[in-house]
C-alpha cells in the first residue's frame, strides 16, 4: 500500500527577484512555510527579509518569480488580496488607530454590519467577537478600551487579534519583541504557541538569535538578497547560524581585567533621586571601565541615564566628573562637561532622520555660529571610515541607513565632540548580529582609549559580555552590585526581582 503524498507547503516562493532603482534587493529567492510551523527568517539589515515578506503580503510586486498558496499559484496585488488568502503581517511599527477602541481596530475595514438603507455597524457583535479573539490570545481586557491606553505589548496583541479576525493561516511577525518588556515577551511566546497548536503558521523575523532557538522549527538565512540556507533549528549551531548571516567569523573579544593601579574615577554619583522614578542612587565609573545598569523594564535604568544627561534633571543628589562637582540641568550642560548620551530610541531622540549623515555627525561639535562645510565634510568622512558606516555618501539622509549604521552615526557624533563619559541606553536595540558585534568592538575600543562607559541593557547576555561591573536596579533603587567574575544570569535576575545577592 503506497503512502499518501505529502501535502504541499502552505506557502512556496520560487525564484523571487526584486530591484529598486536598478539595485537588486532579492535575487532568485526560494522560500517555503509549512502548515503549523514557526519559521524564523534571519539576516543582517538590508539582507532582503522585509522586502520578501512585503511581496508575500501584497505590499510589493516581484520583478520575477512565482508564489504558491496551498499548492495553487497566486499573485496578491495588494494587502487586502493577501488578507483574503489568509496572510497577515504584524509590522514592527504597529499600524493601529490610537483614538479608536480595541474592537474597532480589530475589525478595521471589516466591521460586522447590517443594511437598513445605509449600512449600520453591529456594535454588540463587534465587541463580543473582539473579546473572544483576545480571550483566545490569553488577554482579558474590555474591547471598548481605547488603543492609546494600552501598553506596547497589549497593542501588539490587538494586531495579532486583527490577523485572527481575518481568519489568517499565516502571520508574519517583524521584530515583534523589540519594544516589549520581558513579561510581555513571555506572553507573546505563549500566544505563538497557541497559534501553532491551532495550525497557524508564523514567519518570525528577528535579530535576537536566542528567540530563534526558543521558538522556531526551521530557520532561513538571507544575505545580500540571496537565500543562503534553510534548515531545522535543531541542526543549526549558533556559531554556524551567525557565520551564514554575516559571511564571516565574528570576533568575540572579552573585556579584560583593569590595571591594578585603579584608574581615576570619571563619574561619581551620590544620593541621586527624582520623585518616584529613582532614589538614593550612588556609584562610580572609572576611566576605561564599562559598567552596566541591569534590571527589569520600569526599574529606573533609562530614567537615571536621562537624568545624568539633563534630559529630566534629578531633584536631589550630586554628580562629580573627574573629581569636580557639576550641575547638570540641561543636555547642553552635560555636553559642555564632556558627557554623551546614546538614547534608547535613536530615531526619536538621537538623530534628525531627514538631515544628512554629515549634519548628524557634527551636530554636537563643529557647529556653533559658523558652518564650516569643509571641516564638517572631512570630519564626517573620517568617522564613516573609522566606524565603517555603510552609506551611499555623507550627504544622504540618516533615515536611509539601517539601524546599526544609524547607531554608529549617533556614536560618531559624540566621538567628534570629544566626550569622556558615555551613557548608552540599549546600545544595540534593533540592530542585526553583524552590527551588534561592531558596536561591541567600538564600546570596548572607547574604554581602551580611556572613556568611562555606563550602559543600560535589557539583554542579559549583552550585560555579561560587555560589563566589568554590573549595577542591578529594582524599583528605582540599586539592589546590588556584581563583578564580572560573580555575575550570572540567575544572580542578576535574583537582584532584579527583589531578591538578595
């Protein structure tokens, strides 16, 4: 008795190619997703991941290639056509209407209605169906709640509920955990598990390789618009996956022990406090030292960094730089004192996206009352070379760059300003694995040159990889300090959740 033939994959792409302005972004890519699998799609920024999924979801049309859905050739010409097939895309930038309710967002453009002359929305049915979808995702919330009142994680669940309302069989998730807290990430993983058990397929785009190994059944790597490999996650060691993504070995230089002569203290903080955000904060960072602020979301890490830089000044306490007490009331005071802040949201707080790479780089150093274009151009060219910023030119808008290259532009701004104390808030958020390695190398190089570095990060492996010492915050206070030799993920989490050392 012959075995029944295997069913076709839910989605199959063959020979997909796409160019923009004559530059190829995808070249003959093949990709498939099986029913009920989580398929991770990884690669550096610019590898073509989002372009490929925009073709699947009908946002873009391929220049060549074919797409099959459950074995049938299809060609969705717009997102609505893709949704009608059962394909939804949860973008990194959530596409919700904040002023509308959860229920209205879930069924946006698809409101259940009846006709009595003009179509009338069935509001009761709308809310009941939205509530049922949210309950299916493990979230009990009033569907009449306005979206603007929700956390980012809750808004993301609304996006997923909207995908389910379209009876989606395939949901594409683009960097879904980038803005989420640890608890919200856990809840999202639970939701993905429920979707998989129901036979819904997930394409999961991420730079966080730990998530690939936690969630995915298979992984596909794109590099420079080409499919490099597809394999079961269980057969793909971490180092090999990274090598496929970047096309080279990444050096993992460990931070070394500091000179026993104990370099001078560059930044000292005593009794820093600001309302309910944080209180009684005291620590020191020496020349050439990398110190991490760890803790759960809401512990006060970002608030401390922004206070030190004068974004939201502290209400009490003292700050000393190189042994001299300073008053930091504004960012201008901090810049004059030799401090730099790389914020957690580079697009909103660290860059002028419409301005050129050159303008962004020289903003804190060259420009006073006179613009010296030749000096600025030379300084920007030097930074582009030293930091290996991938750009089509110093006059291109910073908004055109990938996340990792935008972060390098922010760092270049402070290098040109001769900063001595660097405050880094989530320094590798939203950047790919190759850019992350380069930023780690740059941070270590800054420390070797004598800078004092204080950084906050939600990624424990990043904290353990970079820091010489770790200050763990819990509910606005420093709960404990760990040396590099003492630090473990378990030890950090114990302090971060209110336990003792």
